[in-house]
C-alpha cells in the first residue's frame, strides 16, 4: 500500500485524475433511445433496438461484415432475447457514438498468460487489468471490427439491450390490458394473454413501451435458448448468391467518376517530375491529381476519368520520374538475416514478456540442450476486393462509400482531409470483400477524399489495381525466433528460453491512424510476442523476450497477427523436443498440460477424430502418408489441428486432410464457426505452402496471384471441425483457426520425410 501511495503522490494532478477516473462507474453500454433517429415511425427503445410499426425489430449494427458471419451471429443474440424469428429482424447502420466502440478488442490486448485467465482461477491482476482496460475502452469508443472480438464484445450488451426492450414491451402490454406480467406470453414477436384472448405485436406496443420503465430484467437461461447454438442461415446468404449484395466497389452514386492510382515502384518512394499533357489527351480523362501520404501510406498520383478502364490505361501510361526512399532501398533477404541475428540477441537484449525462475542460469549449466532458429517472411493480405473508396465532397459535406473495419477513424480522416467538421461526414459501410486486417488501415480513404476535392462536387471512385494492392500493402511482418530448451532425464523441458525479433505492429498503426498522437510511439507491442509468452506448456524456468525492430517496411495487422508466426515457432519447437525425448508428439504435449484441462481436452478431441496413433494407409500414388499436430490458443479460443499429408509426383507436400478441434466458449452459430475454421485453415495453408513477399532494391517482386498463389480448389484438403460444448462466454472465431495449421503441416512433413522445416513457406 505504501508503494502505491508514493506512486500516486508522485503523479500529482495526473494521479488524482487517475484515481477519480477509476472510482467512476463504467459507462453503460445500453445507450439511450434518442441515440436512434426516428424514421418512418420506427421508435427506439435503447441505443441498439428500434421497433417498426409492423413489428419488425431493427438492430443498430456496429460491426463490418467481411464474410465472417458477424451480422447473423449478432442478430441471433437479439432475436433470442426478443423472441422473434430472424426473418423479423432488420439491420440498420449504427452511428458513431462511443456506445458502439469495441471493448473486447482492447481487453484482448492485455499481455496475460493462459493460466491467469482460466475461468474460476483468474488472477487478481488479470481481473483488475481487464476491468481497467474495459472502462477506458468504453470511454474511447473506437468502433473497430478486428481481433476476433465481435461476438465476445456483443455477448452481454446486445442481449441486455434486447432483454430490456422485451421487458418494456411486456410492461406496456401489462398496463394496456391491466394484467400481471406473469400471465403474459411472447411468441414470434407477439405478446398475448391466453385467458382473455388479448394480443398485440411489438409494433402496436412500442410507443407505450418507450415510456415504460423495464423493471427487473433477466437474460434468458441457456436451457431456454432456441436460436443461440443453432445453425441459422446467414442473413447475407441469398444476396451473395443472387448477386444483389452490394460491396463498396459496387457504389454508383449519380455522376460518378473513376480514379486509378500509381505509387512509386519502390517502397517509400514518391513521384517527382510529372508530365500530364499526354495523359490528359487520352480518351475520357478528366484530370491528374498528385497525392501526398495519408495515414502512413505513400505519396502517389491518381488519374480521374469517366470510366475505370480509361483511368487505368491513362495511369499506366504516365511517364513519372520516381524518387527513391530517402533512407535507401529495402531488401527482404538482408532484413531476414538481421532478424535472425536479432532473435539470437533477443533473450538478453529484448523485452521479457514472460519470466519464471532462472532460465539463463539453467541453460548455462550442464544437461541436454536443444536449440533451433525459425524464420517467417513478409506476407500480403491479398483480399479479393482491392482497396477502394468512393467519395463525394460537396456543399461543405463529405460522403463516403467505403469497405472499412474502422468507420469512425475513416470519418475522422475524411474530415481532416476535406477541412470539415466530423459531423459533416457520412460513412456508408457495405459488405467487405475480405479484410484480414488490411481494412483497419485508412490510407486509401484519405486518397479518395483528396481526389474528390478536385472533381467539382462529383463523386469519384478510387480503385487500386491488383498490382498496386499487392506491392503497397501494410504487410505481415517478417519474423524470427531462436528457441532453446534444457531437457530433464524424463525428456521434459526444465528450462525454456525464446528470443524473437520483428517489427512492432501496434505502435506503427497507432502512429498512422490516431491523429491525437504526437511523434513516434515506442510502447511494448503485445502482438509481437503473443503466442510465445502465453504458450500453455508447463516449464518451471522460462524467459520469453522480444526485440522490437523497425526496418522500414510498412507493416500492419494480418489475420491472427503475431500468433500467425509465433504458433509456427513454438509448436514446431515443442515437436522437436518431443522427438528429442523419443516421445509421441501427442503424449508429450499432454504431459505438459496437466493444469490446463481445457487445452488438453481440445488436443485429445482433435487426436481422437484424426485417429492419431492408428496406422495410415498409403496415398493413391503409393506414397506414404503422415500426420502432424499442433495446439494453440489465440483470441481466447483453443484450437488443435492434425494435418495428414503425402508427397505429390514432384515430391512436394500434398495435404489430404485437416482435422480441427475448437473450444471457443458458447457457440452462437455452429455452421458459421465451422465455415470460419475452414476459411482460416485454407488461409493458413496458403501462407505456409506458398506465401512470401520478396523485396529487392526496394521493389516488391510479387505483383499478382500468378506469383503470389492462393490454395486452389484442387489443392484444398478435406477439412472437418469438431466443437467443444461449453457454457463459457464466447471467444474469438475468425482468426484462431489460422495459427496451428503451419506448424501442424511442418510437423507432418517431418514425420513423412525426416526433414525439419524451420523457414516458411514450405514450398520454394
């Protein structure tokens, strides 16, 4: 207590403010009915729920749909508590109030190990940290779809909002008919009284309900759920099948112009001399606009034309004198060598995210030691829908049609670029043709607004070509990890030391998109070390440290972020330890999970469903078949995967089957979870087999899918997903399926060939 008092007294006024802030109750996430605008007689009951005159329930949707099924899952939460069919629920765009901010995503950034988060065993530090960060996140109110957090974040607020609205509607019916609440029943959005025959749908009661206090509100118990836990059809399914679904690339406001963009061939370059006469003489071309850097992007040139083809052709024909990066050209091979050297130093020089016992002393002593260096390359996002944004600046207002994971940040940047107040900006977020973290960036939004300032009030759609998208991404950082272990007589690790190195993501992202920051941000980056410092295996002495680098390549969040490569590092190394100990990889892992029963249960389920330990037949070509497994926790969810593979006619790996087991807490929609696991596995296999971005002389060599291949339909293995039944709150789904597949693949390759793959991709 004395230490805390001294700390706060040293902080002075800031300490007093901190104490005062902590003493205030957390901001309510229910919101107020006035948050919702009244349109066509629709009446709001709180910040999330409105009721139309015909009884339709309207849900303010604050998350972006990019194929992950979040719109359906969140709608199921509301429909469950309001006792209405999904068909009677309609989604409307949420506003930009702090109410709609993502709290769970920020809580998920806390660097907490699994043992401090086990339900019923949470440490005091974990509970206090989560409470404090959640309170701060409520105040900030940053609306972001990311971190596999959407369902976890909505789990309580949306159900409470719907349950509160339900009680208001019941109260209105009770007052109208002068009947006790206990005698009223709800079915399909209709409240009725069996004995009297009185009934009314929600639309007939909502006006009175808006003035009726909810009284005591309780959530439906799990045994009464009829929608949560069911594989309800996705709300966007029909539109995506018949082609009526609208993506931002489909925006067609009247008078639309089109813009194509060109960045410098080399990363960090900029346009110099820019002759425009030839471009302006091309058919359909309206103007050429020089663009400065926006939100961490690079300077560029845009050509505006009356259709996209003319814009693309004219942009390609521009003869621009490009200027190189002031600090010199980047080279990925040189960076990889530097990262490998930094990883070896990191255990001593890096920031220790986890330290227990004295691993340094143990490893300096006698005993059997195992060490290995692992490396992963830069990766692109390669979303099917390239970067695009449609913008109109007219009469002091800005209107955007944009595929974004951060609509509030896009709005703020648009306001700054156009020189208007934030409330003069309207943002339309449609379906996203893939996100994977790339659309947490807003550079392309600033570009579109800047071009729109030059078009005399006409809207303009800025569309990046695939080549621009591939060569000017915010890449998944390259990384390296040097792992060391001391084995005891029983083959189990007595000490573990891991040094990893790679560029920090979160500080660079914060510098780009948060305008209130001044200067560089050098905070420790949890995302760089996640999946290593919080690895689940019991080792009495361990030190896990990360050395943050800053090589100049633009880096950003990529599906599963640090877990995407750190899972490969740790699960490959654990497999090497099992082999050195002469132990079965499954049994070895289970022996180190004795105090984490949920992890052990997931691992056992995957092994059981994959027939682990049973003989494998040869492939159709007579080649042998082998299995490899991996276990990894990310975004609160525990995933184990078993990969079965063989060799094709050219001796390359051919994946036959992937068995996935998952504990993600309460499952809202099993079919969506299964599809997400399938997509994440295919995404991870693509990266593990083929994915790499090579930079030579500052130029990204991969320009399109022929040299950055995706897993084809013929190459896609049979995938099966098995879910652990759980009553815990939901955890992440969109990303946790990706991390385990690379190490499971590499471990299977070793089992088949005896060759250890310590550098990705597996195929050259």
